[in-house]
């Protein structure tokens, strides 16, 4: 019985980490994308401040993104556009994890975790 409880707890932790991950994949064509993204020059112009993490387990809140190697691993497929007017979401890359998060909460719906 104790083994079953430990196994259940471990599965719960593993599934929770995948629910909260923001795994991103950059696609080559706009038609493949879930979201069109534009990188702005100034933090004040951004909808979302993004910090790229090194490990999938660190991508546990909005704005913490982890790049995956394969499209099938991604929660979201991104296409980076050339002009701000083409974008669904404007992002700014920050230097520290603690800076990541929403500046424009009205765009939150774009990155709602798919598994929730």
C-alpha cells in the first residue's frame, strides 16, 4: 500500500510539471504556428517579458520558456514575424528569471496552458 501511495505521488508530480511547462518550438512557416510573435526593442512595448530557461522543469510560469528540439514536443509553435502589426504577441527577452511575466494581461489567453 505504501508503494502505491509513493508511486501515485510521483506520477502526480510528473504530470503537474508537464501541465505547467511552456515548451516552445520555432516553426519556419506562418501557417504552422499557433502564435505569431514579434520581439520588441523595449520592455515597455511588450505584452510579455520572456526568460529562456535551460531545463524544461524550470518553465513553470508564464514568461519562462523552454525551447524544444522537435515540433511534437512543443506546447506552442511560434512564428517570429518581421513587423509588429503582424504579431499576435509582442515579447521582450529579459536577463533574469524574476523579471519574466505579463505586462499586458489581456493577451494571457494566447498562452494558456493547453493541458489545463
